[in-house]
C-alpha cells in the first residue's frame, strides 16, 4: 500500500464532480491538493469545502499549456515537491461525426487528450526527482467501446487509454516507482452530460429526448464513490481502475463480444456514460 499522507497531488477539473470529490478525498487522507479548473466559482466552492486542509487554487483553461506549466511548476515550488497529477478535466459534444464541426472536435481533443498528455509531460520531471509518485489519467468506458454521437469523446478517451498504457510500460522500465493509472468510469452523476454541447441528434433518435436527464437516470455511481475507487487504486498502485458496475459489465462484454458488443449493450447504456 502506498501512503498518501504528506503527498502533494495536482488535480485538474477540481471545480465539480469527480475532481472535487478527489480533492476532498485526498485531503482527508492527509495529502496536500493543488487544484485547478476554468470555473472560478466552482473551484472556490471546492476550496471552501476543503476549509483548513492544505491546498491551492488556480483558475485556468487546461488547453493553455503555458498556464498549465506555470501551475504544475508553481505547485511544486509552493509545496516543495510534486508527488502526483490527476488529469481529470474533460468535456463532450453530442453529434454524429459527419455533423461535428472541426473546431468542436478539436476542442474536445484539446481538453480531453492534449491537456492530459501535457500534464503528464510536465509532471514527470518533478516525479523523477524523488523516483516515485502517481500519474492518473481519466479515460472512460468510451475509451473501451465506440458509441454513436460520441466520436470526438471516443477518440479522446481512446487516446488517453493508449497514452497511459504506453507510459505505464515505459515508466515500468525507466522509473518503476512512478505509478501510471488509467481510469475508466462508467456513468457518474456529474455535470458532464448536462454541460455537453448538443450539435445534432443521431439519425433515428428522438429529437425531443433530454440526453442529460437520460444520463442522470442511468448513471450508477456518485462522484464520491468514483473518487474513493480512484484513491484506493492509487494506494494499491493499480494500473487500471474500472468505476461502477456498468464499467465492469461493459469491460466484460467488450472482451467477450469484440465485434457485436454494441448490439448487446446499447439498451443497457441508455443515455450514455462519462
């Protein structure tokens, strides 16, 4: 078991959802949390909830790589070290690929993948200074299976999965003390679906459907439960973390039916997933 007490962990997307729950859960285990989010009000609320637990807050957009570097390096300087980063910030758009504007697709990739890759790149030199730590990248069940109207999200989360798997192997050879974890959440009761940009409905779907409401109805896991699962994965140095019964079910179905899984689990998925 790896102890988080006294460790300094950077968390992106800490203004709500899983990121907020991670900040609170890590702080309760004795970690110092360096937080960032583009939502100033949400980040301030997380800070209020943390109270006297040691933490820092910085408002930034993770696609601004100069700002991201200043935040990562600044956290290490402020607290004397950096022991880990959790690349959690993410967003989604809803549309068939053919109807997704290039700029919307690029924005999803910039937030969900490019910023994750940059977060890893920036954290590694700090972790190497003491030969240990964590890199935690949030993928999705949509990083294990394709889903209609989520091509941009699928592409970004598969990319996070591939990056994390390769980095896990590399660190295992060069820096075995650095634990690289990829996380595949199922449906989590967060604002991801509510904040998703609806561009176009998938052909044949109900244009009056409330995708966010459907998602929330089918979401099976709270952010607090998701964060606890991730933190336990950090303590146990797990390489892969599945969150929720739906994620475990999808993982099993994709392995068992790699060609026909979509026909078998489409109804089960309902309105979508994190």
